[in-house]
């Protein structure tokens, strides 16, 4: 699976000409949104014109809560979606179960990376460790060193 949020796809969407390249009903945008592309599950994505949040949509309806808080959040999600991402860090620990959610949130809230949220995933930068926390599964991944060292030079 792959995401397609390229300019070529954007241009193709907005230059569709009836009757040759008609946009089907499923792809038609909800009001006050802009076409953004397809995500990794081949779902249609749109940007809310007022908030900048990115939603999955179909048949001119947004589906529930936003998937990505903004384009930066989408890019962060794309970066971590690929398994090769681990090679950019010196240390990677995955699927760590958080037993005490309240304590975890309390200890890390001040380290939360503002304006980055991807579906149920929140990111923290605590003591040179990037924490990718999945609120739905109550699990996190820890990343240290590598490209993060550039932040502390």
C-alpha cells in the first residue's frame, strides 16, 4: 500500500473534465474542504479549509474525527509508517505497554509535541527520546539518537 498525495494526483483531481474524466460520487468533496490525496489505505483525504485538519471522506461526508491534525502530522505519520525508519535512530524500542496511562500522560504532557497528532498517535520529545504513543492500544515506541542528535547540536 502507498499514499498518493502528489501534485500530479492533485492536478488530476482538479482538472477532471466532464464527460471524459468525471469524478465519481465517492470522490466528491465535502463542503469547505480541499482535496489532498489518498492515504495508505487508499481512502480519500481532504483538508478542512477552516482548521487545516485532514479527514478521510467519501460521498461528500467527512468520516468522524480528523485523521491528521495538519500536514505536518501527516508527514510525521508517513515517516514512521515505513519499517526502514528505524535505521535513522541509534536505539529503537517498540510495542512497550503503558500500564498506568494517567501517570504516563502526567509525566510526559509537558514534552508533548504541539500540533502533531495522527489518528490516535501522539508524539513526545522527552530527554532526547522521541516517544510515539498510540492512545488506542496504550503502547509506545521509543526512538533515540541518530537523526535526533541534530536537534541537540
